[in-house]
């Protein structure tokens, strides 16, 4: 059973509000790379990659906090994860 995950970070502003499916819920201290969740050669992936370059951040981020949420409007339970990116 997969887990629906949404992300936020004080380093990067995420414009998408969809959940990403993970086979296992990331734990605090885990490292994640969101670039692999964007389809290859899409504008969303290219924009994310360019934003990371412009901000001088690596694509990998550390999970520093996680909280379960229940979106009553969408009837969806998801894990909200805070990410901390490393500077280049």
C-alpha cells in the first residue's frame, strides 16, 4: 500500500498541490529527491530543475518534519513533509 505525500520547504516554494505516491512513508532524517517524481522532459520538471539551479540548491533534500493530514474537501489522507535543501 502506497502513501500519499505532500511537501513544503522554506527553501523552495512548491506550486503544485498534488500528492506524490511513495511506496513507504519517508521518515525524519531520510533524503529525498523530488526530480524523479516529475515526468521526463515536461515543463514542470524543467522548471523545477531550473529553479533549483537559480537558487543554488541541490536536488536532494532532508526530511526534517512530518505530519499526517486529512483533507476533508478531497477526502484524502496524506503525509505533509517539511524538506530542508542543501546549498551548493
